[in-house]
C-alpha cells in the first residue's frame, strides 16, 4: 500500500503537492471547495502530517530551550510547568538545560544552542554571570531570547519578572511591624537584578522607618548550604541582637531555621523569619514560614507566550514587551507577635 503523504493526496486529487499543502494549512490562496476536497480525502485515508519535514520546510525545530540555574528550587519547577503548558498548546517541545549557577557552564550551553537546535530561548541567568557576551551573541545568531526571574537589563529583550523591590519592602515592613529592629538580610547575589532589587527594598524600608541599614547585617549567601549555615551561625553569634531575618531565597530561609535551632533561638519568640519561597512544604515548617510567594507558573507561561509569539510571527522581541507580575506576602507563624 502506498504511504499516505502529500504526494499521494496530490495524485489522487489531481492537484499539485504545493496546492495540497496550502489547503491543509488553510491558505487563502486555495479555494474553499478545494480545501474541502483535500481535507475529506486526508481524513478518509487517515493522513498524518510529518512534523519533522514540516519543521524543515519552515526552517524551524518546533523546540525551545530553557536555561535555568537548578530544578531543586521549587520556583523553577513551577515555572517549567508554565512554560511546558504554553509550549504544548502551540505544538512545541521544551529542552531544559541546567547551569548549576555556573558561568562557564552557562557559556557552554549558549554556544551549544546557537547551533540551530532551538527556535528560541527562555533564560534565567546564573548568579556567577558577570560578562554577558555569550548572551549578546544570540542576537547575531538570530535566536530570540526572553529572560524570566533572573534577568540582565543591559540586554535589549523582554523579561518576565515579579515586583521584587516592592515585595522586599513589604516583607521588611512586616518584620518591623512585628517589633523587629535588628533585621539581617540574607542576600542571594549582587550580580543578579533580583538580588539587588530585594536588597534595595530592604534598605529603603529600614530608611523609611528611621533605621539606617547596618552593613554587618547583610550576609551574602553561597551555593553551598553548609557554608551558608556556618556564615549565618557566625553572624548570629557575633550579633545576638538580631531579632529578624529576611531571606532573599528559600534555601537561605532553610539555613536560618537550622541556625536558630542550633543556637537555641526560638522562632518567632526570639527571631522572626520571612523569606522568598514557593515551597508548598513551608506550611509544615516548625513554625510555618511567612513567605513572599511568587506566581512562578504564570511567569513561565507568560515568558513562553512572548517567545513563541515572536518565533511564529518572525518578529523581533523588544524590552517593551516585558511583564511584571505581583508576588504575595503570606503570613504564617514564623513572624507571629503572640
């Protein structure tokens, strides 16, 4: 039996292969009557289009690359779900690449993707990235890029983020309202916009309440959890007056719980803790953790929507397409006053 492909449909209908292809794509160049004939035969013969061949004709892979620091962070797991949902609805596949927050690894991944393996890239930048030449080179390769969460504003493209500054300001004010006056800020990275924005929100909230930020209470976190616990333990032993901790990422909030337990500092009686986190299990912490919860799924879905729209319409992506979504302060017992 002859295979059911465009050539066979064309032969049986006495049409050209190009006309059959256009009819199946609902082209305005083909009459309604011809479209109906083509579709009827395609249905009768159980014709299935060859997605690979179709992609080759359009010079598209129907695949997007997603470059993220890690998957252990629950935020990125939720964001990937949003990306995959938007991609699946448009018939695209998703390839996930992990930088493990390593600059050299990020450079290697971008070089790999420039080989035409994907139609576009969604990216959350590694904390160790300072030189962005590898990211800028994507423009020369005509590969569209959209940042999400961790962005580099000097690169002219769309970015999908949350209101990090406002959320951090709100979180710091929440600790102040709970009676805290010596609030430690656990910083993710000064290289990242989210780190700088969250730090600035913390500083400005303290200023607004007549409390100049104390540089000794700003602690830079690392990728090593043992190091984070050790550094925070040293800080809290050196500064026993610390009565509040604002963690800019969830792993640092977890470190804060470990250190408070080791030092016998009760949460929330002695130290109140708030942190950015999308972990569902924070409600099971002892005590449950007050969080800034980001709309991670929506961030991923929105970033994918912007990218895929540009890929399909073959249009450049501009910073004016950027989107800022709001996070939510969820109060739990780690900041309770009674």
